């Protein structure tokens, strides 16, 4: 059963107090890797969604790109990077996959799980564009691959990568195959960000992903897509949640099971709410249900969980709630109250 994130729910944001994140002082921010942008990160997780303890720390996967004058251009050259986070700090392990493994022109976000024996990691990721394309395209495809995990001198290593397999394909009926949208920031369409989840009620595996509805009269047709593992293969399902006429991008959606309930979280930005309609701040949003079949109800009656602070509306993004209720995000542009007209200001 598909549930709707409605205009009425979004309008309710204005009627309720908003939980705001603490302000991050720009002068306190230090890069993990000087000269490199890192964003949209996720840890290798256990099957229950908790971060896995590997080599005495968390094995983190992050999108990475050389720092550019216009930070939005990082998405056109992104690679997934592997880092080991321990009490001693961050250790850079380089690009996650070999140069010739991924089928896209760049790699976008996903999720990863480890076997109970901690001997193999499965990666679900977005292949953006196509390898060797002359012009950067917006095509997005969902792939999965796996690698052997070992610890050598305290350092995690992923080796012997399996050839990537396309998990599910946009059908053009439920989920849009046309990704271009208006071609501008916030207008492209979505078939990306696969997040793995196993239902503790029956052991069935699912993928959620950011999607766009194929049959919609609105330019704002964002949705939380769903696929289900059936006899070893993934089968597309109707979306869990739709936001037709409300929002264009329900990014990095994922499910957390806690205290007998299912929570679906996603991130979105103020600039991708429908023109002329109610809008919410850039923040973490979510809905709750008693089962994956729904119905899903907006958290806090509006869907908004928390937002960036007033005066620093762009300071962080891409929140990820883990099975132990840890919440991760990356620092984006602290100190900026709104999208800069001059992209150089973003630095």
C-alpha cells in the first residue's frame, strides 16, 4: 500500500515548533582529507542495521571528488572512497572499487552490509551516467557487487570484487526512466540511493531508493521506491511513499526498525518543494508504520524530524539513521543561510 506525503502534512510544519540542529561554527570545521570533498557517507552495516565493528572501528564509504570552485560540480566526478574510522581518527584507504569495475561515469551513494562471519561485504550503489560517455548524463542505475573482507596489520581490505549486477531497472510505468527533468539543480529525476533492509518479522530483504513517478502530471513527483527479493532476484514494488505535487527529491530513503515499528527516513532540501505550495526547511523527514505495508504516518504530523538552524540552512545534509539510532550526516556549507548566487561563495 502506497502512502502519501501530502501538502497538508507539509503545511503543518508552519504550525508546530521546529527542532533545529545546533549551529556549526565554520571556523571549527577541519577537512578530513585536504583538497578532497567528502559527502553522503555510510558505514558497512550488520544485518540489523547497526554499524559493524571492523578492525576496531567503522568501515566508512563516502562519495569523494577533488574540491572545485563550484561544489555542485562534484556530483559529475564522484567516486566512492573507503575510509576506516577508529578512536584514532580517519584512515584513508583510497577509491573503493577498481577504476574499470563500475559501469557508470561516476558513482553515487548506496549502502553496504557485511556477512555474519565478517568475511564478505556487499555494496549496493548508484551508477550515474555511462562509462566512457562524451557528455555527462543524468542516467541512474542501481547495481550491487561484493568483495572479500580481510584485516591486514589492523587495516581492513576489500579485494576480489565480483562483477556488478544491475539490481532492478526502472520500468517506465511506475518509476520514471527519464532522468533529465529540467537539467538544473533540484530538477533532475531520481532512480538512486539504494538502501538494504531486512524485515525482522519475516526475514525478507528489501531495497528502498529515491525515485520519480513515471505517470504524474506534476513536475514534483518524488517518491520512496521499493524492491523486494524474490527467489534470489529483486522485483520492483509500488512505492512506499509518494510526494506528488509536494516535492521532487526524497533523497537517500532508508528504513529503521525500532521498538516494534518501522520508520522510513529521507533527506530533502527547501529548494525542491513545489513552487507555490507549502514548503519545509532542509532537514531530515520521516514516516512511521506498524508494518512495511503501511499505512505510513508523517512523524510529528508533518514528516519533519529536524532541520538545519536558522541562519545556517545549508550547513549539513544527507542524514542517515542507523539501527542503533546513531544519526550521521556530512557538513555541507556551514554559515550559509541560503543558496549563494555566486557559486564561489559556497567555499
